[in-house]
C-alpha cells in the first residue's frame, strides 16, 4: 500500500488484549490564507518578511508548482473542499453554493467528521468571513462541522481617517445618517484601500481569530481533530497594524513588471479591476494608478502578509506548546494568486500564472523529507485525497484529483503532465492548461463551448512573466494543436 503512514483505528481492542499501543490518528491543522500569492521568503522572495511561514516550510514539503482550479474565492474553495473541479461543482462565481448542484457531496471536513474526527472552522474556509455582513453564513456548510463555524466582525478601519471614510460610504450605501452612521461596523464597508492603525494584533479580525484558534487547540487536545483556520488578509483592503508596515520601505519595492498587458493578448484575457476600481474611494474610476498609489498598495499587501505570518506563528507555537505537532498534519494554502499591477491588472480572476499559481505547504508526521521543494505539478483538487491517504480514510469515488503523498517521500518523482484552471470573463470561459513549460488558454463562448473565441500561449521557460502571446505564430501551430489535445483530454489524461 502506497501510504506515508498507516494508522490503526481499532482502539477498543487495545488494553484488554495487552497489545502494543496503537498510533493515534493524526490531527489535521488546515490553514487557508485569502489572496496569498507565493511571494514569501521560502519561495525565494527575500524582500518579504515571512519568518514563521519560512520556519513551517523548513519542516514541510513546499510545492513550487501548485495551481488552483479557479482564481476566485468561492469557486476555488468549493473545488478544494469537495475535491471536484468547477465544471463538476457548478461554481463559477462568488454567489453560487456548491450544494446547489451537488446537494449530497461529502466535503473534506465532512468526511473526517463522519470518521470520528472533531471538525471545527474559524474564519474564512468556505466563502464568506462575517457573521451577518456580505454573504453571512450562507456558504458555511453546517454538515462539515461538529460545531457552528466562528465568523468575526466586518469592521476594517480603525484610524480617524479610515473611520470617517467608512461612515460616509456606509451612509451612501445604506441610506443612513446621524447616529445611524455608527452601524458601519456591522456591514461590509469598503472605503480606503489601505490603513496602518497603531493597534495590537488582536484588534483586527485575524488576530482575534488566532486567539480563538489557540483556545480551540487546547479544547481539542486528546481527541482527533480537523481544525480549519481561515485568514482574511492579505485580501483588500490592505489594513494591518502599523508595526507590520514599518517592516518595509515602499521606495524599495519594484514597480509592476510587466506593467502592460502581454503583447498580442486578446482583450478577453484581462477583465476590469472589479475588486479594486469602483469599490474604494481612493482609486480613480478610470485611468492608471499613480506611482505613489501603486507603491502604497504593494506596501499594504506585504504588510498584511507579514501580519498574517505573525498570527500563523502564534498558532504554530501553541501547537508546539501543547506537544501536538508530532501527530498533526499541517496543510497551508492560499486560495488563489494575485496581480499587484502586473500585466495591467489588480486582484485575481485571470488565467495567467500570477492568478492561478498558489502557495502550498504540507507537513506530515513521519514524512521522509522536510524542508524540501518539489517542482511537480499539483492541483487543489489533490489536497482532499492526499489528506485522506495521510489519515488512512477511504476515498469517495467522485474525487477529481489524486493524492500526492508519493511526492512527500520522493519530491523529484515524475508526476502529472498538466494542471488545469478555468475562469469566466463575461460571456466567455477560459480553459487553461499549465504544463512544465507552457501555459495555454482557450477562450470560448459559454453558450457554445465548441467554438474558439481566442487562444493564448506563453512559453514560461523563456518568458516566465508572460509578456507575449505566441498562439498566432505559425512556428507554434503544432504546439498549439498538441496543447489543445492536452486540454481536451483533461485531468484524466495528465495523471502520472
């Protein structure tokens, strides 16, 4: 059996028979980070202050080429947590619950719950992070958890300028005035893109959640658990305590490169900055951002990364203090990548490498390798079967990924030939395939999937920043046909 660990579950037989004590079932600490691209020290980005994630990486296998199935929050999380791809979940946006199409699907935490684990959720795991604001609890799947999920306050702003801007936005959006404006802290209010309040870590959402996660670890000790902890930063707005802003000199950040759309890229490839433009009061409605605003946003993103890094460090420190690390599988993932102005785009929701590539770490008890990296192509749909194999749980038949446990023992093992990502822009669907060297995307009308609207081909070996679309070049016609066949054969044809 190709298992990293084999866990004996017949606990009731131990003691009365005098048998050797069995190995307890492994716990799972499942850490999700919203909008985190693989720009960390352990990924070679030395300008980023991420000491705690780097220490985790030194005890884990780090996946250099991990890919989400859809570069937006709800579709990506639905895919990972069901082990199924967007075509199967039916989730192509942030307003669709996977149970609409798959009412009886067994989610990853639900499977652990059905096999005797205590499953708990804090913060943003399924879509939505706030108890009442935005989508509220509508996407937090009760069947997955042993207790109600913890969701925090939607309050983002803490400085006088931020509070005043939020009050004004709240008044316009919800038609409030006077004393009613104090209700802004209960709603999803987007005002300024950045803020650096001089407050303790626990004043903000992710610090409060970490406090609860630490307490929950203590409650769960002694029982097999699946603890999901979902951080909201570095999602916009870029608000982090001032001490994390002070780690960086924004003048030293490189400006986006390339700052323009790829040469010969079709217009459909780049959507509007929907998450940034029109949402925040300090972003122009049209036209480019100034260099000063660009540097401010890059600075804010990295301050938020360092803030979340510190919270994860506190959480892992408690895991060690409770002596739980030795029997806990840790998986850390960012739900999709993020553009910081590269290719003339901000946020996610593209088929480019910057949006599709994600950070992924896995640390498991007894693994042969730690502190190593693998260039093997893996996908978020592979996380479900991997955790099942590590915990010795049976696999549901509907899964559309494969366990990458063999890579934990042999990171250089030949693996998948391709990873697949999808994205919808208006009435068009982009189906993208990433091989070891190329990214190829076929755009087609959603209503007529057999029709090709546009093609993109990027040679990431020669052009890792995806500066030029090569799809129309005659010398690449054979390669386009080959990658079209790879795309059409799908994930089953890419398996090792």
